[in-house]
C-alpha cells in the first residue's frame, strides 16, 4: 500500500489543499483551506468538511527517504476516518516531502505538534 500526497492550489475555487490518497483503496484524507486566510477543514473528498478537526500533528522522516505524517483528530473526525490517530507513510507527488510538510504546517497554522511519543 502506498499513500501518495500532493499539494493543490485552486485560485478559481479560492482554496488550497494537501491531499493524501491510498493507491489501493482510493481512500482520501484532505486538509483544505479557503483563500486568502480561511479556516482549515478535513474531508474524505466526498464527505462534508469537519472544521478544526486536527488537535495535533507531526511528521517524521522514514528510512526510504519519505516521511510519515501523523494527525491526532477530534472525535467527530475520528468517526469519519475510523480512528482518532491517523498515520500515513507518504510518497510526495510533484513536490518534495519537505515542501509538503511546509504546506501542511501553513494550512494548520496554530495547531500544535504532537510530542515524539504518543
């Protein structure tokens, strides 16, 4: 199973997003933010958005040159995604993992980082 991640910026829709997609199941986790300075939300791509859904997050480098992104969710978002802690070992698409992490950090401005042991 591979999780592919990308950053999308849609001026015509006035939003930007970081999208994580499972290549086997087509399951999707999106962090979206309205432009210019809107509140972020998460969605499956087909579900209604859940605003303020992420309590904490972090990224860790992996041995394969990728990264693992982890998100601690509020209960409402946890029910949507089946768990209150999501972890994705990702392969970035058309962007480096560092750039992807920077976009996630900007979209989640003000959301604290997870401690290193959860």
